[in-house]
């Protein structure tokens, strides 16, 4: 079982290493790969990571836009 903290840490680390767009695309590819290979547990983990990346990207974009207006 992968904890929420591990999911968010993985998402944050992927964004830091690869950038927002590449991290999201990589997670999406992993979801597809796990599904095609029948790895349902891995698919679920990567779906959670992908969702966390999208949320972090949304938060980052919102905070950046807010800082520009100040």
C-alpha cells in the first residue's frame, strides 16, 4: 500500500526533476503501460501520482499568477 505522503512526494520530486509538463506526460505513459500490462495495482498508484501532479501544477500556476498581479 502506497501512502498519500509517498504519492505527493513522488509527484513533487517528478515535477522538480522533469518539469511540470514532462512529469505529467511521464505519469500518463506509466498509467497506459500498467494498464496494457495488466498491472492494476501499478496503474492505481500511477493514477494517484498523475492526479497529484495535476493538482500541484494547478496550485503552482495559481500562485504564480497571483504573484504577478501584486
